[in-house]
């Protein structure tokens, strides 16, 4: 595909993250930015009034940001950002692969497992000839839309893309760091949700800064163990996608998974709620736990995840989980890989 002087950026999804990112990039007049949505009312409000009335009703958007319902816009895209729920990403992209030019760069923003419990970026790499990146970081869309500086880690095997994305984000509120570790970035974006639930459970019972950061340290260490177990690189933990995203998710009450932990800790996690509230962390616990056990990792090597798995999948009382989490023996455990 002949590269035009003005790059075309398509963001799949006009929810809060897609809109916030699109609004930032639309400020660069060298780029044409289009949100692809399935919600007619969202597209109309963005195009006619420069407001996303569903997700940011009080925010005036850049007049250069456009929205559409038609998948045909993918044909001319230089870069496609994937900003829809993780469970839908792979199916959507493969279903519409006829619109994809092989030179189009795909960027996964979704934080969760895709089809067959694979990480999304790797699954897309297997299925498509396109270059695929992962871009994750501590990014609340509400802060992004307000212009707050926001960090993302861009993961790709192709270092040529580092300069392309660096130039694209130059002069914006987006700060990038870089890694080759696509798998590690994808894994960490899922793990941080799991351990945020645990921190929420503990904080629901104990208003103790000491205890909060004791558990935060142990959780970060266990994330490291899981990351290494599945082939990620330890250095990735210290990118925006690692420590930054985990801390944001585990400690801020705007986090959905921390909120889920608070609900569990307060005793509000009933069967009715659990069947309706589908959160990335809760789904990921089962997938990671079963993968670890299948690979021969004992429960004692990943005690925090094991305790949460028991709470979410049986009649294991939260109080028993808390007693185990606070035990001296568990606190001193530190498996190595």
C-alpha cells in the first residue's frame, strides 16, 4: 500500500478509551483519525456535535475526530487500534480480515485473553500477515480525555515501529516506553487485574497502610513469578505496563477489578452478582490457575492466586482467605524461577 503523507488512524471502538485516545491523536493534523463503532447514536453525536454523549457527555472533542459505522474504513488504515472488549477482539478482526491491507499495523489495547485462552497479540500474529503490537499502560480514560500525561508501553518485535509511534505521539500527552516482549506485556495486562482484586479484598477488611503495601509487594513478586513461568521478561515489570498499570489498578477506587475485590471483601459478591458482572480479572483467575496447575506448578508456589481461585470457585470463606494471606509462613514464601 502506498503510504500517504497523512496517516489514517482507525480506532476500533468508540468507548471511553477509544474516544480518549482518538481525541488526543486527532490534535495532530498530519493524521486522519476515525472511530469505528457499532453504536449509531455515538457516531452521530461525535460527527454532528463533537461530543461523545454516551461516554463523555461533558467533554468537547477535537473537531477533526470522526466516527463511522462502516468497516470499509479499515481498507485505507495505516494503523488500527483495537479498543473493544478482549473477548471480542480476535473474532471481530478475523471476521473482517477482508478489509485489512497486509501493510496495516494492528495495535492491541485490550487487556484480557482472546480466543482459546491465548493472549490476543500472539493469536493475531499467527492468523494474519500484519505487524501486530501491544500497547498497555496505566491509563484511565477519564484522565486522558482531560489532557493528563499518560504512559503506555509499546511492545513489538519490529523496532522500526518504535520511531513511527514515537513520532505519532510526539507533542501529545502520551508518553511511550518500548520493549520486544509482546507476550510479557500482554500477560501483565491480565495479571494486574487478578492481583487488584486481592488488594481490594484486603482493603475492604483492614484500613492499614502497612498491610496494604505488604500485600502489594507480595502480589508484585507473585506477578513476577507468573510472568517468568509463562516466558515473559522480568524487565517488562518495570515498564509502564508493569508496575505502573498494576499500581493504578490495585490502589485506585476507579478500578473495576479493585472494586470487585472490595465487593467480595464486604460480602456482596453473591451468585446473582457474579453471573452478571463480567470482569477481566475474575475470568483470568480461572484461566491462569488452570494453566499453572496443568503445567505442574504447585499451589504453594502461587499462593495469592490460589487463595483467590478458591474464593471465586467454591464455598471458600473470605475470612479463611484473609487468615491465609496474613500467615507468617505464606508471607515468607518466595518461590524462584
